[in-house]
């Protein structure tokens, strides 16, 4: 873990705590898998993390919708997420772009069973390509978050996910604990993917200690 990664992750953790002063869910896009060169290991996906202090529940808060174009038309062109009923505080979930919900088993096998909830969107919602942005909506049209990534030509091997929190392509054992996938793909069908599905943030108690420790370190760096 580099100093910059530690500082970025720590500051984001502190910001997440500050943003949840009022009881509410706070869903944010924290990782993007736009596919890779050669054979894709899994369908395109985004990771969504709840930084709030209340769970998002589809039954009471409304379904989630995703879109990958400009977002100019709001929820009009977005696609409903299926298979996710709730996301607890500090929990992450994956939204696959596939059409029948069977991809969850493949996703879990390909990523070594990370223990993360997996939903899916049937249609053009998150069919990522080029340098698309991802948009996350509630059913009433409220835009919850949007996140983009650079063109995959800029990634070291075109096999890394984009870590939205760190603002960088995933690397093994980064601040988000990224790791290599079980399945192989890539240009020659022999390269694993690198990502951290389901591990965008530590557990709340750990995050609090991590954030306070990082703040102290940051203060010492300023005094040095």
C-alpha cells in the first residue's frame, strides 16, 4: 500500500463518516469492471457500496436503476436492477450487466466466492464500453451517484477494474485489498483479472480506527 493510497482511502473513510451524520442510506458506485481485452472473465459490472447508517431496501425505498450513457435523460433510458433486495450500511453489492440472473454463480466462481450480493440489469444499463460513465438511480428518478473511468487503453494490462475510491486501476493488495480472479481471460486467455469486489471499505469499527489513525499520520506529515 503506497502513502498516497493510504491517504486517499483514509480521507474517503473520514468523508463517509461525516456524510452519514443523519440517518439515511448513501449508495455510491465504488468499483467498475468494464471488461478487458480478449475474452472477458465476467460480464461488465459495477460495485455499489452503502456509506450511510441505514440500509437501502427495495420494498420501502424503491428499486435501483442503472444506465451507462450520458444520463441526460435521467431515468428514462435506465434499466431496473433485479436480484438485490437490500444493501446494509457498509455493505457492497455487485450489479452485473446480463439478461437472466444466471451470471451470479459464474461471477462468484470467477472471483473466488467473495461473499458479495450479486444483482443484475437486463438491457443496456451497464453495457460498459470505451470510457462510459455509470449512473445509479432510484425508481423515482433520484440520481444517487455517477462515476466514470478512463479508457481501458490506459490500464497497465487491460485486466484491472477501476477503483473509484482510489481513482486508479486496481493493483494486487492495494488499499481496497484487490486480488487476482480465479478465472483467466485476457489477450491470450491466460491472464487473471484484478479487482476487489465486495471489499470497498472495512467494517465500521475498523474504518473508524483506520480513519483516526490516518488523520493522525496526515497531521504528523504536515508538521514534518
